[in-house]
C-alpha cells in the first residue's frame, strides 16, 4: 500500500488518473481504476477491481465493493459521447458487480443516487435514473433508463422496472416483480406484471408511523383499489383526506402527477 496526500490509502496496484480528486481518508483497493473527472469524497472506501469512470462525483463515507462499475457510458444507442454525469451522495453501500451508468443528453444528462442507500449485488441502474435516500435494492434488481425511485422504497430480488416508471416512497416490490406502471407510495406489489397486494404496513411501523397514520393509509388504499370507484373519483377522495391527514399528501401528489399511470 502507499499513502497519497493526507490520510489517503491507495493500493500500489490501483490506477488513479492524475485528473481524479480524492478526499481525506479515501481508500482504493488493488487493481481498481479511477478515471479522469472523478471526485471521491472523504472516507469513501473503493474495494478491489472497481472501475469508476468520469464525469462522476461520489460523496463521503460510501463503501463500494469489488467488481462494481460506476459512471460508465450509458447503454443507449443514441448516446454520442456527450459529457454526461453520475452523481452519488453520501453513506451508500454498493455491493459486488453493481453497474450504474451516466445520464444521456436526451434527458437530464445525469444519473443521481441519494444518501444511505443499500444497493446489493448485481443491481443495474441505467442512465438518467433518480434514486432517493434510504432505498434498498435487493440482488439483481434492475432499473431501465429514466426511472425514479423515491426514498425508503424497497425492491425485492430480481425486480425489474420499465423505462420512465416511478416507484413511490415506502413502497415494496416482491421478488421477481415486473413494474411496467408506477407503483404508488406505501403500496406492496408483486407478480409479472406486478399487481397491488395491500400496503407496506411493516415498513411503515419500522419507520415510526403511528397506528392511526397506518390506518389512514389503509383506508386510502381501499379507496384506490377496493372501492370500485373510477381512478379520478378515488384520487379526488384521497386529495380531500390528505388535507387533514398529512401522511396521505405524498400519495395524493403521486396520483396527481403519475405520467405512466399506476399499477392496478
């Protein structure tokens, strides 16, 4: 091992481009390659055999395990070498063989990962995705391009999300689910294609939702999926309830702005 700068531990077998910027306490394992236009924040650990291509910014106190590929060009035939980006926040765990691509000029131009996410082995996050905070992506879950995952969502192993879909906060997709429409906040879904199966009650309890708040979410779910009301009528009822039940505001906003329509 060799020290480079102040409190940075870089294995002598790693390849670091002179244009890369590494913060204090960054560790880079053997045979990893850090390219130009890469910035890595303080305390982040890059394991062995990791490739980070730029332009990419990785924040502080992340842990990237072996064989991950971060910031490579998007898998999009329209991509013509434009200077798009990958931005990763703080405190994320990125396990083995994860691939996260940069954005495309046809969309935001940047793929964004928030803070404190748990991204397990073989996960793929495609170009222009937006990932919130405190999300769990289980082994081999896959996001196509332009997907948005809101905070505290959980994707079960081998879940697949179609282009331009949105996955709502505190939602849960079961193992090997296929999401071809938007998954609303709080809702549990499974199947191929995925269908709704109640709310993520256990997840809400773990995140300190009160019993009354959980009951309110259940009532909103029944309005949306069990009442027989047309979608717009159910949405209007939920909008009215959200005025006095703040926990329903994210659901009301989601239903109001869904571009692909929700799973039914």
